[in-house]
C-alpha cells in the first residue's frame, strides 16, 4: 500500500512536470508589452506622492542586432519613493526577481521587479551621495524586429 501511494505520487509529479514543460508560454507581442509598460509607467507617474518626472520613453536597439525593446525612464528625489514604488509595483502584479544584496554597492541599492505574464521589468535604483533619489527604468524583453 505504501509503495503504491509513493508510486502514484511520483507519476502525478512526473505528469505535472511534463505538462508544465510542454505548455507553451505565450509571450505578448512587443505592442502588447509596450502598452502594459506605458500603462504601468503612467500609473507610477500619476502617483503624486512619488513625484516622478518622466525622463525618457522610447524604443531602443540595445538588444542584440535585429531586436528591439520598449523602455521608460523616470526619476524622483522623494525620500519615501522606494517603498512607495515597491508597494505600487507589487500591487500591479510585479514580483521581485533579484536580491538587492547581489547588486548593492556603497552608492546604490537596486530592486528588480518583473511581471510574470508580460515579462515587463522595472528596475529601481536608489542613489545616494551628492544627488540622492531614485531612478526608475521599465522595459520589455527584446523582440525580433520586422
């Protein structure tokens, strides 16, 4: 009886693993991911307490040749902006994907959050020193052009 229970568990686990690997993960198009990025960036810009100012919003070709991505860049000098940004992005469905301790140095603290469905990523870099503040960069993954 005990062997049968373990065998059944092993079979169910194997089927679940094969289904997860075989299930196609549909990526959104660049246009769909860009709309999500622009919408979420707009929500962040609209939050008065964050005092974000848009610096740049465009498509760029910093990917490998033949690929492009959409990005957004803003900054703020609001003291409580890091906590507010993290809270808002988590509420929008973003999850932290990088441990800050891996990226931290004396002058910067970094948080990276990603939406699991669209793979849109926001990087929050807390700057200290002469010009303290937070730099926010949102971007899509790289997509083939054409």
